[in-house]
C-alpha cells in the first residue's frame, strides 16, 4: 500500500523549480484531446463554471476536452477502468474520495507539469496557500510532486440563521461548555438546538472527528487509525471525544426524529427554522437555499472545541497513472486556476476557491474568516485515507454513537477491536 506523506513548501519549491513554468500544448505523442470525468452534474453552478473554463481552454489550446458530467459517483465509476486503456485522463473530487482510490493504491500520477505551469504570470504552486500545502497530505512517498491539484476548499461550521439568532453573530460559543450553555438556553425557550440528518454517516463523523482533533490536535485521529494493535484507542482523548457526542444524545439537543428520517429532511427542517443550528459543510447555503425560509441569513461559527485548528478539505483534480493524455489533462487542471474561474467559483457557485485572492460570497465570509484565523488545518476524517476504513469501520461506529445505539465506552471498544481486524486484512 502506498504511503501518503506531507510535502513541505520548501520541497515544493525545489521540485517545481526543475520543471520550468511553461504549460504544454499537447502530449508528447501529439494528441490534442483528453477525457475528463467530472464530479459535477450538468446544470449545477459549479458545473457551469467548469464548462466555461473548458470552452476557453479548447479555444486557446486547440485541445478537445471530452467531458462527461458524471456527478458524485465519478470516482466509483473510475475504479473499474484504472488498469484498462479506457481510464479517463482527468478526474476531480474531494481528497477523501480520491486518496483511497488513487493515492493509496499507487494509481495517481505526480502532477509535476501542472504545479510547474504558469497561470497569468504566477507559478501554479504559488497560488495555493503555503499553510495548506504544508499541512495537508498530498504527496505519495517517493514522488517529487503532489498527486492532486486543488481548485477549491470545503470546510464545515455550525450554521445558523442570523436573522433569527442575531446574538450568535457577535457572541458565538468559543468552547464546549459555552456551547452546551447556549443550547440549554435555546431548549428553555422552546427552540430545538440542532438539526442533523442521522442517516448520513459522513455527517455524523464530523462530530467525533472535530471533537478528537480539538482535544488531541490535527493528525491525532489518523495516527490512532494507523495503529495496527488498536491500543491507540486507549488514549483518554479518544474516550473523551466520544463522551462529548454521547452528551449531546443524552441531553436531547438533536431534533426529534433525526435517527429515523431520510436526508434531506432535517436540513430542510433547519432551513425552515425548525431548529437553530446545523453542523455541516460549506455547501449548505447553496444546497438549502432553494427551500430556506423567507429572509434566511446564513451565518456560522467554528466547531466550539477546536481551538486554533480548522478543517480545510481539498477538492481538486487528479490524473490516473495510466492516463494516455496526461500532459493535456494537467494543462487543463492548471488552466482552471485562472482568477476569473476562481472568482466565479466564489461568487456564482458560492464555494471557497483555493486562491486566496479570489472573491468569496457573503455566505462563505464567516468560514473564510475562521480559516484565515486558524493556526493549523485538518481534513475530513482527519485525513484518514486507508481504503475502506471509514466506510466499513469508522463511519458505522460513529453513527451508532450519534444515533444513541451505543455509548462512549462501547464506541471505543468497537473501534479498538474492529481496527485490529481491519489491519489483519489490509497489512
């Protein structure tokens, strides 16, 4: 199994200085095309921005882009093609989806050309904030360049309607005790504190991951998961994080029916002011906007037990190792970091562009402020990318905890014993 490691900013400078800064205009064999399987669906705001960039890229380079708007299953559909001659040249997705399939299995090509290219006079490697490159796992050990070129960030936050809860705009809870106190006041006033779609395992995992990172620091959960003996789960922080989540369940802070409803029922309820808070990703304003209550004003505050850390997840491009048109694919990936497309991602698609000089929407301003104020960063599941680990072990166990099916001690024991079995099968 390939090992993913952190690439420092110094290493990046050294690696890319060797590549030069001129973007290619076709692969070595003279190919003038590439196949791109996109994570976006036709008609989505993000898809429209990417489509505009593709049209401009084709006109400027003469390279034809055969794009398929696959939607969120694009990586799942890519897996059967990885060892065939029908593999796409370019795919995109979140780090959490791409890393287990491409990086951990040695199926990703190092993006030397993409990072060494110039975009509007700047090296691509300089357009990604150094703090994210230094703190995120983006390079396969033994390679000279990252396997992923991010074009946007996702994060998470405790979302609320500022029109209904103006007190939270200036006086949001900064620690766990004050968070519980604020929610107790809400309950006393007859307001449901938290809406959560309990059938979405990945959303449930946000709670435990954030608590664990807040207690033990970024990378602590990933290090715990990497322990083949399972003994790392004996750390007091592992149990304390579970007890924090157990306290939410026992305290009745979650909306009634969260453990028996189907997504997106509870986020719809939240956006209709049937609950005050929702802990979720930066896509929530766009996703809930069409059915939000009239006058809904999106605002947020960071998870109140993280200290100076913040979640910063990459969404970006990767090139499968067997891609036939790798250079063309890397050209398109670099091209998409032009400021006009980054601005459009921020203002039209209302997501967070990777470039720090790009525009952002009002809805994202509280999140970008939190990211700017953070001293360290972590990714979804704290960067765990071991194939099948999250889906088969971590997410089910966390969901049982969040849904009240097991207590904190049982969660830790489930993870400890399950992890031993996982590594027996995957070492």
